[in-house]
C-alpha cells in the first residue's frame, strides 16, 4: 500500500496520522504538487492524498481513504462504530475539510491575483464559510475533551491538521482567542506522536 502525499498537505496529513495511530505499514511517496508527473498516472485529478492499494486500485479523496482505512484496520477505532457517532464524526470531518477548502480558495485568490484584480465578493464569500465552519465546530465542541464521543476520532484529526496548516499559511482565518475550545483541542492533538511525526514545513 502506497500513500501519495505532500509535506504541507493537511488533507494528506489526516491519512498519515490515521496510518500512524493504527500502526499500519505503508510506503509514503512525497509529491511535488507543482510537478505532479507520476501522481497524475494514479490520480487523474492530480491531488493528494491518493492511496495505491497495490492491486490496481487507487483511492482518492481523503474522506473516502479514511473510511477505507477504518474499514480495513478497525483498531484502534478512529471512526466510531455506533451509527449516530459515525456520521457525526464524518460530518465534523466534512465541516473541517470545507473550512480548509474555503481558506485554500482565498489563499489562491490572493496568491495568483494582484490586489486590484482580486474579487472582494469571492474573498468575502470564502471568509464567511471559514468563519461559519469554525464557529459551528467551536460550539459543538464546547468544553468536551473530544469532538465526538469519549475518544479521539477522525473529526479531531481533521480539525487539528487543518488548523495547523491555516495557522502557518493564513493565521488571520483562525484567531485563537475567538475559538478557545478548538485551540485547546488543537494544542492537545499537536502534542501526539502521530502529529509530531507529520508536522508540515513552515515555508
Ligand atoms: N477533497 C480532497 C482535497 C485534496 C486537496 O485539495 N489536495 C491538495 C493539497 S492539500 C492538492 O493536491 N492540490 C494540488 C492541486 O490541486 O493541483 C481530499 O479531501 O483529499
């Protein structure tokens, strides 16, 4: 099994963290996303993560890959088996991923357009999504230890991986004093071995 990732990708980091937490043996290929060459052969969309199962099948899109890993390697559970908690965890993952998509769209607009050519309406729309997403995650977390149930789950991993990336590349999208519950969870997550071993580069 080979995982295609890139050092900075928080979507790929979700999967790397899961594999480490579950102690799943795998090969890791770091891709330069500016020259995705080989990646395009396994994922026509050219995005990481992609998981090559080694039997001709390749899975793409982190929620699908996460679900596959959980199904194949259920211990320790990172997506709860209980149906209500299962979908709650995956819904939180989807909100965290959606925040990350909105922040990425904003960062691209700012990177690829000089100021006078940027769409303020587009930037505002993305900012609104990021703010609403973080607010929803903050409120449902409250003062509880974990996002869903009584143990760490994929929801916590997704939230933490994306907050780290956003804090490095667009800290204005995550003012820590506005989101004290998420900040507490994020810092706790970052102290884990699986998170330390997958820390993205600063540059
Ligand atoms: N929805 C996808 C998003 C993956 C994604 O956006 N990956 C980025 C890196 S964080 C990427 O590969 N970008 C390269 C490109 O779009 O060409 C997932 O959850 O896996």
